[in-house]
C-alpha cells in the first residue's frame, strides 16, 4: 500500500510503499475512501506547538517521532478482520474514531479514551489516513455512516466531533443565546451546521478574512464581524445586546482569546479548541470577579462521535465546503492549509 509520510519535520511528505501488516486479535482493515487534512496535521508536520513567549512544545517531548503517517479524519470501508473480530462487519461503510487510548486506565474505562495519558491516536502515535489503508484495533471504533456523504463523514472524526463536544459544554443556554465563533475555517463551518442541526439559536462568526466571513454568512451565520476592526470587541458586545455569554475559540491564538475576554459579560463561558499558539495573561482577580469560565476542549470521545453521526443522519450536517484532492497531492494540500489558502476543508482521496 502507498502512504505519504513525514520522514523529517518541515520537509516534503514522502511516498512510502509497504505491505499491509497481518491483522491480529480484533483488528480490522479499512480501505480509505476519504481522509481530511487538519491543522493538527500541520503542527505534527512542523514538529512543535507554539506556547508563546518564544517557547515551544516539541512533539518529541511526548514521544512522537518520525516516520509519521498523518491523517485522523478517515472514512472508508472495512475490508478484512483479524481472527477475533466479527466478520459480519466486513463491508461496513464507516467513519473511523481515531482518538484511542490504552483501553485499560480509569479514564478509558469511563469512555474518555481521547483524554488518556498514554494515547494511541491514529495519525499520531499510529499510522493514519494519508494512505490507502488503515488498521483499526477493533470494529467498534468504525462508526457506520449509512447514506452520509463519505467526504463530509470523514470530517466528523475531528472537526465534527471537536466542535460537537465543545458546543455541548455550553449547555442549554445556546437555545436562546447566540454562540460567538472565533474562526471561519473548517471547524467554524462545522460548528454552524451542528448548531442548526441541534436547533440552537445560531452563531455570530468572527474572522480576519472577509472572504471567509462572506462564506460564513452564506452558510447561515446570524452576522459576521472582522476581527481586524479596531472596534471588533464592541461590535460583538453590540451584536449580543451587551456582551457574549458563550464564545467558542477555534483559533486558539493570543489575539482571539483576548478578543473573547474583552467581549463577554460576567459569568460567560469561553471554550478553546484551537491550537494556533501563544500565551494567555489574565489578572487573577478577573476570574472570580467577572466571573469567567475559560475551558479547554480536546477532540471528542466515541460516544460523542456516534451521537454526531446520528445527528447528521437525522438532520444533516453538511454545510462545510469540501475540496477533494488526490492522495498524491498530500504535501501540496498540507502546505496550502498551513498558508491559509482554503475556505472550508480539503479531503484526500486515494
């Protein structure tokens, strides 16, 4: 099988030919139909995260080293099983849940494998979707997608479940209050669609690029605001009748988190998913006096992915602009994403 892999950080992806490993235990082999390209793939390709103040977190410090076959947004079909897997799963059209843990610790036993301290993520610790095939440890991680568009379904494994899990953290307040979304990239469009499917009020979308804001407006945003405007915070306050109660930061950069803090009311909740980088300096009295809820959200668990797929099948979650590209263009696509050249998402097709 052919894969496109990181052999050296910040160097072009390299095509690698290899034999399909023999399946053991309950493993299943998924023939990949579509594989999304995500900003996390960019960070892994670069080999580090920006912590702000001139500091970085090298992925090698977490035991992650090349060669890496990236790609954690995978849809496809189960074509073979190991000796202990139920063979009736062969032929299942599925999206693969990539956020796997050790399966044994208390966190995993609670169904939160995505938060495991010894993760086994596909596309990170194990080979992922920039390939023709991927090995999944058990068919239960292959969620049936029915008649969903497989290109859209692939995105559910990361941008979908990430935004779904984050949106759920705000609770029922989103039924009556708008969510302020910082970032009109792939996650932003996914969040718009999920809000609509859940029957929530909707979103005010904030971004620095007018072309993305225009696309967000066409995708159903209540209103849009350019974060480059000097009065962007005041525009958010005015659009939310006095200040936002819920802000979803899908960028995770110093300007976005500071904009969020400047535009919310007392008692507001800010959920951060983005990993662009930087650092946050907040006077400690702000936390109890305002009082602010600043919370991180890290991808999602298998239960949430199943809920999202069911939501998509019943109500439709398909407003994300998708550009399909051949697997052979994986390196070009990764660089285009890094340079901010996409509206929506790119999906590789083997």
